[in-house]
C-alpha cells in the first residue's frame, strides 16, 4: 500500500486496485484528495478494475461525495471498471438522502461503532 496524500485531516492510500480514504474529508482538503486520486486513476491500465474504500471517512460531508464523484468520472474517462464502493455508515446515509445510491456500486456500509 502506498500513501498518495496525507494532510493531517486525511490520508489517501493506494493498493493494488483500491483507493482508500481515512479521515474527515472537508472542503479544505477535497481538491487535493480528488487530484491525488485522479492522478492514480490516470496511471491505471484501460480495462482494469478499481474500487474505492471510504469506510474510514468519519463524518458526513458532501465534500467526500464530490471527491467520490470526481473519481468515478475519471475512472470512466480512463476506461476503468469500478468494482465497488465501500462507504462508512455516515457517508452511506448521506448518499442515500441525496439519492445517489443508484449511481454507485455500493457494498454494505460499515455499521456504526465498528
């Protein structure tokens, strides 16, 4: 696993085919987070499969949703298949309220307290 970004509030790691975010994604750090993930996605081979793991996002934030949507757009532009999206329970509630779940290949969110 390699660290792509660490800014005190957030940590972005890349594994074989997974981008993992841990922290409190807010608008102050969202642009740098989106850019770091976008560059990683651009370097992937067309036709590859990727996943996004946001189980470690510990607060509800539309900034985190914006970053995720940017990564989904970049994956599409790069010709990648998004295998699944893993969300923390607070983030899953936000995507449900915003009616975004039909757009995301979401795996069951982490239960609160885990």
